[in-house]
C-alpha cells in the first residue's frame, strides 16, 4: 500500500494522508541552522549541535507519537484545525504534504478555507522561514483566527529533559510588537537568543505554555485556541513558548499571505544589550526579519535554494530503463547522502540529537557518498576526522562536531576504524585528482605539534592492522569491528555495562581486549582498502614502500584462505576462546554477511572459485524478498562470548536483521563478480523507491534508506514469524545512504572515478538495453551512452571517446578539455 507518490519533475515526495505508518520526515538547512519536519509539521530546530543548541522542544517516544513541532491552529468559528492535521486531528477536506529538497509544503483545507504552509531554511540564514497562505475558497466572507505555536527548548536538550528543579525557574522572554523573543540564560552566560516573528501586526500573543495550552489540556486542544483569544501571557520561568494570534477576514476568493521567521542569533558579548543593560540588542534579529518579510523575498529565497540543489544534483544524472532507479540516483539517494554529511548520526526520529557525535568510521564512509557533490567540504571533513587519530594509527571512535576533539568516554580500539580513512582519502583523490591532500599537515589527537602529512596518516592506518595481528595472522577484533555488536572481549553479565566500552577484568592487563580474538571482516576490508594505499605510493614513486605494503596484502589474503575459508563462504571471527564464529560448525550464526563482499572484491581465493561459491551461499542463506539478513541462523540465546549481538531478539538489528548498509557490500561484490542480475536483485529489494508499494509493511519513508529492516527471523521464537518481517527502522542517518550510492552508481551502473580518470564498467541486469549518464568530473562534462546489444551483464567490448576507439575502460583524460562524448558497448 502507498501513502503518496513521487513527483520526480519537482523532486518531491507527495504524501496524501497524514496517517502515514510512521511520521515521515524531511530535513531543512544545510549550514548552521537545521530543522526536522514531519508530514504533520512535527519536529524541531537546532543550531549546529542538536544537543547543546536545541532551539525548539520535541518529545521523543511520546504518546501520541510525534509531539512537538511548529503548529498553526485555525479557529474557524468554533471549528478548530491544523493545516497539517496534527495535533488537533480534525478531519480535513483535503491534505497534502510535499517533502522537497530542503523544504516542506503542507496544505490543508477545511470548510472552504485553504491553508498552505511552506517551511524552509534559506541559504546563509540561521532561521526557519514559514510562509502561510490562507485562501477563502468558499462563497461567503469569513472571519477566523490564526494562532502560530512553537515551544522553546532551554538550549541544552539533555538538561532540558531532566533538570527540572532548575529549568522550571529559568525561562525568560521579551515581546516586541510581533516578535517574540526567547532569551533564557541570555542575561548571564549565553550570547545567543531565538525569536519568532511574523511580518504583520497581531491581535495578541502568548509566551507562557500553561496560559496558552492549560495545565490539563494538550497540543490538541489549547485553551487559548478554544477560547479564540490569546491571553497575552508573559512567561517567567516554567515553559516559555511563542504564539502569535491574528484575526483574519477573507472575502470569497481572497488570500492572505503571512511570513514567519523562527530565528537564532549570536551576539558579540559587548553588544548583547541595549543601553539599559537588560533589553536584547535586536539589530541582528531585525535584519534577519527584514530579509524575509514579504512573499517576494520568500520566493527569492526558495529560488536560491532550488539553484543550490540543481547544482548539487546536476553533477551526476542517469536515464535508465527503470524510473525507480532514476529517482533514487538522480534525487533521493544523493539528497540523503547530503543529509548524512550535515547530520552524521546526530538527529533523526530515531537519534535523539543528544547521543552520538561524529563517528570515525561512519563519517569516513559517508564521504564516499557525497564527495562528488561537495569535494571541498569532503576534504575539510576528512582532515577533521584524521586529526582525531593517534600516532599509532588507532583513533578515537567518535569526535564532537563543535570542538572537533575525540571523545575520551568512548575511546578507541575499534579495529576497522583506520581502514575507512584510506578509503575516504582515496575517494577524494579519485574524484578530484587533487593529490595535494596527501601533503596536508594533519595533527594526531588534535595536537598540531605532532602533525604529519596526511600520507603518514594513511601509513599508520595501514600498519595499525599489520602490527595488530592474532594467532592466525588475522587482525585483532579489539572492542568491535564494523559490527559494533560483536564484542569478543566483553563477557558482560551486568545490566547497563556498555558493550562497546566495558573492559572485562580478564583482559585489563592485555590492554583491554583479547589478543586471541580475530576479525575476518577486518582482514577482508584490509585487502579491499589496502590496494588503494599501494596505488597511492606507486603514484608518488615510492615503489619500495608500495611493494612492502603489497606483500602484507598478499600475506593477509593467504592467511584468510588458510584460516578463514569455510568451504562455501568466509567465516566471521575467531572468538576470545579461539573458536570459530560464523562457520558451518557453529550451532547458530553460521554465516555472516560482513566479510564476504570485501573478500570477493579483493579476489581472495578467486582461483578456487570462492567468489561464486560465496555469492551462491549468500543467495541461499541470507537473501529474502526484503533484503539480505546479516547472519543466519539468528541467535536465539545470549552468548556471553559474542556480546551485544546476541542481546537482540532474532531478526532485529545486528542479530539477523536486514542491515541495509552491508547489503550494499554484497551488491558491489555481485556486480564486481559479473553477476549483474544478482546485484540488481539485491539493490531493488531494499532501495526505498522500490519498497514504496509496501509502505504499510515497511513503515518508514519510501524516499530514504533506513539502517535496518526486520529480518525473516523476527518473532520466530515467540510464534510471530513474519509479523515484523520487512519493517523498516532508523531511517535517514545511516551509512546505507553512501554505500548504496556507491553500489548503484559505481558498481552497477559502473561510472567509477579512479586515480587516472573516469572509468566506465557497468554490471547490469542482462535484459537491459543500456542507459545514459551525465557526469561532471574534474572540470569536464562526460556524456556517456551504454549499449548492451548482446544482453550481457558485464564486460566492455568497446569504448569510443568522441568517435575514437579507446582501449580498456578508463576514459583518457585530456587537460583543458571540457566535454567528452563516450559510447560504451558491452559484449
Ligand atoms: C550503526 C553504527 C555503525 C556500525 C553499525 C553496525 O549503524 O553507526 O558505526 O558500523 O551500526 O553495528
Ligand atoms: C548499538 C546499536 C548499533 C550501534 C551502536 C552505536 O550497539 O545496536 O547499531 O552501532 O549502538 O554505539
């Protein structure tokens, strides 16, 4: 069942009922000011840091769901409704929500009054602008009331939700005409405030929640709205809010447009106040309000936003036989990659914005998805990340986006972390041809006095693995590898201990983790990422070092085949007891997804047919109609030696859930191995546009990936097999976005930036006739046509560039040339 449809021409998803199976959200903002907005206008805003600069309040995990937002209430002679249906939930005559690129437009209609509200965060602007267009589509003149509403958060979202003994006494506001100011803590230690304005006179206001809503009422029936009159309340402590009240009279056919600004302002300390030393200096706020105080200025801002997205999405576009592929590649997958660039894993409807900072591995992988769109910012990001590395190649697992410093509470020793840096730096060079990133002096642990060129960071990353091998010559698993929930050194039996950071006393003397437990996944990732380092060295003429590194890669491949090949697939780990995990010999969890793709893509044991054998096993044991499960069979009990993975009921999260992130690795591997049909099958099982038809099962947004989909084992142990199979969770902020962008664009469609230029080597379903792609790359536009007359999956039979035949599948790069017309024939 669907709850809307794609409007590709406008790059929008159009939601046609407010009762979606879960709130379906969008993100506004790309620089400092961000908002989350659901299809019923729920959500919140923050400045840069979702925890420390939370501007409006949101109630996670609330009943009913999705409470807290920016709401407009209409009281039409006793009939009270919201354009977005919630929170009053009066049945509307018409409802529509259009989530677009950086804006959301919600339209509601009731008894002849139409209200269309458009929300967006303009470029270079620290605020959310909201345009409300009210139209009388009825046949009588009508006078009705409009109330706006926003509830302020007292800045630190964590403190706001637990320190009530203090917070109920700190709220402060100021009212100046139609502008309602939130100046909590501004008198003392904060140099920032927020405001909510409207470009018209008002008939009243409220700034105190209890006066507006009433202590025993809710968002669905605020007393002031019921009474059809603002109380002009002035908050002092308790819960400050901002609500404008305006009476509006419209003749039949007449419209009224209002523009609201929800803004954030930072002031230099010596200019915070007016001469009286306590009134807010409003100079900056007034300039912001003026910037968007007419519908014309609003439209101009929207136009600028559209131009921004036109540019970003114009870098890579395709026309394939499947419009679902086109809308993923050309619009939504790229859009989601940018959202992960902006938000990392901080704030979504599943991430509360107060938990995680930037992850070392997460952020490096995100780079792979957006580097072509914003290479300069990708470079900055890579340098920020690398600056939290240690001289021995280890890294802080997370760092704070505000301070850019590593987070000592989580610490390091996640075995996979360093390898992702090799991949992100390589992706940056492949995209831009800018080798100078290798010379950038980059600190260790943010200490500039021990800075080294980025190349050195790659070296310590590479040797971090080589220098930390276990008994089988495979990398030590440490606290965890990519799978945060396989914790082989925890042996935790006490509730509340963090599986990622708890150190079992039995390993304390060994430095915190077992020196026996080994990760086959990291071994395979090493053989996949490592060759990039080798190529970089060769390019720099460092042939000896390159040869030395290559030897380590070859050795690792040998070790994998000797000690980690299970006959039909690669197994997952040696645990701290030296036992195999993810092997046929195991009772449960016999096969895992993570090592397989990287091993296939680095040709480990290819001469023995490991690639096709492994792909066959994956298809048989892990594939379902909703994607590939992470492991099989699911764990049905707690294995103290494995850690968090076996705490999840089977079918969820890392215990046999469909973890869409690592599905992409198999899509890439199948494509690499020439199995274009298989690659596309897995791609279409999880790509959001393809799951749209089953939105009732999938629940989360059909335009973006989620981290996880309920696996085939969900509920099996309690007699509910199938009930939650296919149900999506944790949408938006996931490495799935980047990796599936890589899978479809570089592996399936095969348009792959390489060190020496753009490579074209598709691996597509055999029944396709081909496709076209346009790629802006290193200052030139590549118009690419792929022909598939013989209906093969893979294999470039010939390539012509501007009519001339070319050997191989890399388009030769000519300095200064701005357009390439490329025809590739498969066969
Ligand atoms: C989450 C984390 C990621 C981890 C994955 C598997 O998505 O953000 O870092 O690799 O889970 O545990
Ligand atoms: C939990 C989640 C996992 C995530 C990790 C991040 O373990 O299950 O997916 O990566 O937290 O800390």
